[in-house]
């Protein structure tokens, strides 16, 4: 006897409808979230970084948060 609804496996294993895109190429919007902070107030939701990815010293780095994406091609 199968208790799972038809198509359940396909539903459970599919990815999100709209993946959260982060910047990995020169000129893209960064879109990363800041690291979790244990001292943040209850219910605090961090905002996405609004910086731009820039090629700097051979690496693609966000000009606002400083996160490194990849080496420049």
C-alpha cells in the first residue's frame, strides 16, 4: 500500500522555483547576505548586499562587502 501521493518524489526532489542568484561575474549585483550574528535581535532578517562585483587584483570581489567570487578570466 503506497501512502505517498502520486508525483511526491518529483515534488520533494525538485529545486526551488526561483533560485537566489549571487554575483559571480564582473559587473553583476553581489546579492550575498551577511554572516549570521548571534547578538542580532530576535526576528532580525539581514538584507542582501547591494554592491557590484568588480575585477580587482586578479579576483572578482564585491566593492561593498568584500566577498570574493572567483579569479578573473
